[in-house]
C-alpha cells in the first residue's frame, strides 16, 4: 500500500536545509541545462552565437518527471491517477474508454521563441509574446524540430528562418510540452487528448536579432550526468 | 529554402556541454537530494545524512525521451527489468499507438512506484544498473529490514521560484544484528501498451540509483527513513 502522509517537522527541516558541505563530488549536478543559439545572415555567415545556462524549469516539467518515478497510478490496486498528474497537470483521474479497451499516455516537446520578457514563476504556462510560425510580419518560419540523445543528454533543436521582410528579435525561449492521453472513446473513436504546458522558460541576456533572409538554430540541452 | 548546408552542419555537430560542475557561476535548475534520518528504538533521531542524488538510470532516460526522438530516429528503447529481462518500447501517436498505461474505466495496467529499495552493495555504473548490487530484502530475518509502505506526494510544493516533491520510505531493523545500507534505488512497476489493450509489456524497472558516500549502519532496533527530494530552481 502506498501512503501519502505528513513528514515529521524535524525531518522536513533537515530535508529542506541547504547543503553545508562544499564537497565537489556531493555538489555535482545531475542535470545541466544549456541554451545555444547560432544566427546566420542571408548568405549563411554566422553573425551571432550564444550559449547560456538554462535556469528555469517549471513545475510542469517536474510533474512530467514524476511519471518515470511515481508512475501513473496512485497505487498497485488503484484505478485513479497519481495526485501530481491530477493536481498539477490537471489530467483526468480516470479516463473513460470504449468497452474492454484501455488508455495510455505519451508526451512530446518543442521549442517556442518569443519577443517579450516576463518574470519567472514555476507555474508559468506560456511565453510573454510568442513568435508564431509563418512568413508574415513578425513571424518566423519554424522547421521540423529534432531531438537527439547522446551520452545521457537530451537535446531539442529548432531551426527558424526569417522571411518576414524585417529583422525579428528573439528575447525569450521556452520548452513547450504536450502530454497526450490516447484512447478509444465511448463511441469507439480513436482519440488523442492533448494537454499543453510550458516546461522551461528563459530570457536571453540580450535579445537575438535575426535579419530578414537569415536563419537561426536554437538548442535546449538537458544532460543527465549520471 | 533558406536553411542550407551550414545549418545542417549545426545540426550534425550538436554540442553536448561539459560537466556542469566546472561552471562555478552556474545557477542550478534541477536537483535531486537523498536524505536519511536514523532513529533509535524510542524514535529519537540519532543520525542525519544528506547527499546529492546523481543517477537516473537508462530506464529513466527512456521514459523521459519525447515522442519526437522516437519518431525521427525510428528507434525503440529497451528496458531492463530487475530480473535482467528486457522489453522494448516505442511510443506512437496513432490509433493503437503505444504508451505508458493510464487509469481508465475498463482495463487497468497499473504503473506505479513499488519501493525505495535499499542494499548493501555498490554499483560502479549506475546508468546501466537494472537492480541494486546487493538488495536487502523485506523481513525480520538475518540481513533483512522491515520495509514500511512508501509515502508519495499529494502535489508539488511551491516556495517562491522553487518547486519540489518528496517521496519517502522507512526501514526497521529487527534482524537481531547490524545492517549497513550503502546503496539506494527507486523501482517502478512499468506497463506499456496500446489503447486496445494489446501486447502489454510489464516489468519492474530500476529508474534511479545512488551509492551512498557514507554507508549507514542500523543496529538492531533502529530504523531509518529515506527521503528523495526532486526539485527545480532550489
């Protein structure tokens, strides 16, 4: 039986107490996050190159991480989802499905660029001013994104081009996530129900300008150093 | 098309960062902490221990890869169970596509945390670990610890920009001798399937592993509570 109970205060005080040790091994981070941006002009020449630490994962990314740790069910015998999935991600406690079928969950991620700025909060769920996909005024053309996995690292890559006729300035970047529940509904129709979240949010130390005709690549890298 | 060969070069030369510990000005975002509180037979705290938690396993990574990775590479992920058997997983977003089982009103395939398991061994390659090196079994016999039920969070706690959740489990030593804990892991009962309940793959998988920097010894009658704290922006 799994239980959710109060942690004794004396334990909790110690759990939340900052580390006092200054031991290199103990302070080794298990995950490092980076954002890399490379900007090219219309001729393909690199005109800007950035690399900075990603600082701001949201509670939604933490909730996503709870799936491989806590699972999706609240106990071995329960028929309801974990509290984090229902309370934080607002997923259904129990998906209604067609006779004798079942439901499953998967997720995907993508990078979104923006031209605004805002203060970070773990509950932030969108960019301040997202730059939409297209070739019109104020838009960037988003190419298909890719994800690589190498040596315990997950790297999301986005390439954009600017066909808008004017320079576009990028000042914020987010890792967007969509969690899907797949099932057949009561009418026996295949359904994929999406739930959208912001998994990370960062602003660039100084805005990145992409000239008309230029392109840029953006990477968000999460490394599990193991 | 404006994206040409030079951008292709960027794609094919994706930069993987150096270990972040070399960056002294790094403001961490994600962290995991392992805390152990030891109590005597009367419940009095006699030892507190805490260390950074370092080691998601390959099983964990496979569950954290987004759909795009599976779609663009065409690869599947191989999970290794605690019994050293394997099964593959390739999620797809389509009719009869595969994913991790989710609660529903017809057929449930419970995917849930089983234990924070403790052991008396040590693994030199946590990423490839599929079980603890020397698991301590549940019981009151020689070399055993009595495992309590695992405690799971009801939500994520937010404190300013920080967000975290804590899982915990307690272990009592009624074996008659001293037991030393030197490794800790998290075991998930994983079930992957498609939405018409075909080809269900099931296994108990180790998703997290830590060797303790300093092993914890429990004398007969003592107990320990292990807390894993997963946090962002701490």
